[in-house]
C-alpha cells in the first residue's frame, strides 16, 4: 500500500469518527446535586450548603435535592438556609428520608417541592430555647407565620403547617388540641401535604422529571465537619471551659507547660471552628489575643486593675461575639465560667497531693530555727510615755519603761530629755509626739 493511499484512508477514518454519534457516557445528561442535610441545623450547615449551591451553579446543574434527616436546630440558621434555597436560580427539591422535625420541616417546605421516603416523619416545629423552655408569643407567632408562608408557596395547606408549631390548633381527623402535629409519610400523602413518595433515588429523579440525570453526591469537607462539630453549644462550652481552666492553671504554675498547650489548643479549636463556620471574623481572634496580653501585663505590672479589667472585657467580648447570637454567647460564657471554677478547685485539690504543688505554692518557710528573724511587733508601745534620749530631727532614740528604741517624731523637732508619747506604730516605725503634762 502506497503512502498516498494510507494517508487517504486515514483521513476518511477521521471524518467518519467525527461524524459518528458520541457514546452514551458523553451525552449531555441533566446534572443533579444530592446534598445531605443531617444533624443539627446551625450556621456550619448553612456555609456548607452555600458552597454546594455555588458549585452547582458554576457547573450548570439542573436541580439540587436536599436529602433531609434532622431533628431541628437553630431558627436563625434555618431562616438563612431558607433564604438561600428561595434565592437559588436552580430548582431545589426536598427529600425527607427518616425525619424533618422542627426547623427541618421548615427547610422541607422552603423548597420547590416536597417528597418523602416511606416510614419518614415531618412536623413538631415548636420553638424552644437552649434550656428546653418555650419562648415568648412574639417569637412563636413569627415562626408560625414563616411556616404558613412556606407551605403556601408550595401549594400546601398552611393550617397543617401551623399545627406543627402550635399545640392549640386542632385539625379533625389529624391532630387534637394539646398536641403538636407530626405527619408520617402515609398521613402526608393522604392529605396531599407532599408532592410524592420515593423509595429510591431513581424514583425521586422520575418524580422531579429528571429520570436520566447524573447525580453528584455533595460531601462536607473536613474543615466544614470540624466547624459544625465545635460550634455546637455544648461543645463550645466545653472548649471554652477547658481553655479558661488550663489558662488559669498555667498562670499559677511556674514556667510554660502542658496546661498552656491545652489552653492554646482548646481556644484554637473554638475560634477556628467559629471562623470556619462564618460566625466569627479575624477581629474576634484579635480581641481575644489583646485580652490575653492585657491580663499578662496586669500580672507583671500592677495597674490597680484597670488593665486587667480591660483584658477581661476583651476576652468576654471575643467569646460572646463568636456565637450565633448574643444570648447564646452569654450562655456559653456563663456556663463555662461556672464549670471553670469547679474544675480549678478540683484540680488544685488534686495538685496538693502531687509533686507539682511545690511549683505553684512556695514551700520554703523562713523560721527562727533556720536563723530567720521577722520584724518585731512594737504595737504594745502605742500610748506609752517615755523620754527622748537624743534630739529628734525627726528621728532619734527614746526610752520607754527602760527599753531603748528608735523613734521618729510626728514632724516637728523634739529636744533631748523631753517627754514624748507613742501615737502609732507602722511595722518597725514608731511615731511619737511631745507629751503635755
């Protein structure tokens, strides 16, 4: 075969290859992002979802599906996530798998459509504070309004959504007065509160009109998982407690040791996590560092407490401002202070029994047996009348009941052999004045 024929055949093959249909894998399939919404609803989850939504938009995704399995969380975070969902240019669908309780129900209703897996539940959206107590009517009313509005946007019965918030609402055949409404998948389907039931992703994609879609499973990055963990209120309290207790122990012990490292690690996790979760900025970390510096300055250069108070205020502000709300920040701080006091008391009781106690408290005593003599107490001379043995200009020597002592006049000159009286004693300093007969 000549070279010309070979080149000709090669060109023909390239033309056919270019005209041949692309394989199925290369076809432009719809792209769907499947995003897990699990655990507590808080600011760390919001940041994760915001990142995924941005990525989905950059990749021209056709839909985002939130796979919800949560028992609720913080109202503020739920509101931020709801706004993110409603402002998305990409359709967002909710797929409740197991449970969408409290704030989870609100997120499910904030999406374009709501689907549930068999055996799941949705509802019980009562608002409570961190202590488990009910909040005021103003907050409940506002939350009820948001639930009603979200249900209306999906074309659902707003009264059903309201019954999830208020136990006083009765819906015949569904919930009686005194109980919050929680719907099973079967109940929700029966009353038309959901758009469909899906037992698998394939069924869900068919229900959303994207049966051939390619699914992208969104996953949290390590930093996002860590941020969500350390910003939980109870974990935050624990980290602040450990940081404060270790810092106090470190200040009271000689040198820099394990307690200092523990304190640095605890506060690094606390502030790092809150910064990664978007709750705190660099200014909060700056405030904390300034507070520590001011406290150290107060320890070595006494300023009658002014610098120390400034350091304490800076520390308090940095911790409070790191939380999702001021109220939550104050609860974290107060709880941590109480626990810190208990830990420090217990720690020092244990330290007394260990060799480390000698590094904290001075064990050497300057006793008479070791040749040390303390300052003599002359307070017994107060009120006594004696004789100036030398002129007092203003210091000199005097005699009281046959005892010679060094004295100082109250201010004026006193001649020799003049009667004097002791008016006060300050340590070894005996102050006298002329005695009038």
